[in-house]
C-alpha cells in the first residue's frame, strides 16, 4: 500500500506538477533505460521505450492502485513496451526448442568449466569483465535474452515473466536454463584465457 507521502507525490503528478515529474524522471529514468536497452539491444529503441513509458504512466496515474511502488509500476510499463516493440518488428514465432525435452546434462556436455578462484577478485569485477558479460547477454537469441533479463537481472518471478512474455511458466524455465548455460559457456571460455595469463605470471 502507498503511504501519505507517496499519495501526495502521485497527486502532484496527476495535477501536472513539473517539479514532481522531474523528480520522477531523475529517480527512475536510468534504470528504465538500462532495462529497455538490455532487452532490445538498441539505444534508440530504448530511448523510445523510455519516452513512451512516461507518457503512458502519466495517462494511467489516476488508476494507479498502489499495490507496488511507483518505480516498480513504471518498470513494468517499460518492460511491456519493450516486449510490444519486439512483437511489432518480428513476426510471431513458436520456438521448437521450448517444446523439446530438456536435458541440462546433455546441454552442458563438452563445456569447459573453469575454476574462477584462480582469478583475483578485481579481475572478476573489472569493467572489462562486466562489458564482456553485457555483450554475451546481447548475443543470446532474443527469446532467451528477454527471459534472462526479466528473471535474473530484473528479479521478476517465473509467473510474472510468463505473463509479460505471453508464454507458459515451463517455457520460461526452459529458456532461462538454456540462457544460463550459454552464458556459462561463454564466460568459461573468456575466463579460461584469464586464468592461463594469471598462471603464467
């Protein structure tokens, strides 16, 4: 439930208070933009989603029920907008992989698993490593990437992710596991080189 301070803030937004709107944008725009960019992989599309999110939010504020914070509510609008954009630019497809039996052992067979303990913590947290992770996420097939972003990066539940993507909960679980395994494989290859460099010093 919303408290008195939040209620007053929402009322100010509804009545067109520019200062309140500026505060809302300042507090939420960075995260909303980052989420949209992670889902869409395109900066201009993310900007469009950001703008559309605030426009729709302002129109819908009078019906806001306060079941979550305003920022969480905005976030859901942004995710919906990003997914709608994906559906518009691509014809609907049914993934054959979602309907096939999934064997995590078979999927991971042949992967090189690296012991990251050999790397110093600063290497694991370096800007280069974070950049590689972002790039690896963007290389995922769109169906896998979207599930991974919503579930693992944005913290949505399996049910919430399924509802937003209009797929079953089982499909969410399958895609999420496939995404995690693909990322693990990419990271294993990347860090294997780092480990070898550390050992050769």
